[in-house]
C-alpha cells in the first residue's frame, strides 16, 4: 500500500486535507451519484462491506480471520467499503 499511497498516512485521505482521513460519508455520497443516482437508496458503503465479506469468504475460506481484519472498522474509516469498491 505504501507504493500506492505514496507514503501518506491514509490510503484514502481527505480531499483537501491529506493528513486527515476521508469523511465517512464520502463513499455513500459517491454511491448516490453513480449512474445518475440509480443506486441512491438501494446501496450503501456498508452494504458493499457485506458483499465483499461474502465474496471473499466464499473464495478464500482458509483465512476468514484475515478477511475480517481487512474489512474491520478502524477509527472513522471503514476499509471494507473502500476495498470492496476495488474488488467488485
């Protein structure tokens, strides 16, 4: 991840304040805007976490604790919603 985020503290930093975490509602706001609002009210960032958990546990059943650790809430950031956006 260090190669991808160029040494920043957060994988997904705040847009204008790179030393702070992205707002927890940013992923939900992005979902509301996708496909001209098609997913507004139908999908949430936390819903993507559930989808990612199900998919990853079905695919990589040998290490469920690693999957859940990757999808765990850390502070105000929900890495699951961010990870799942890249996996799905």
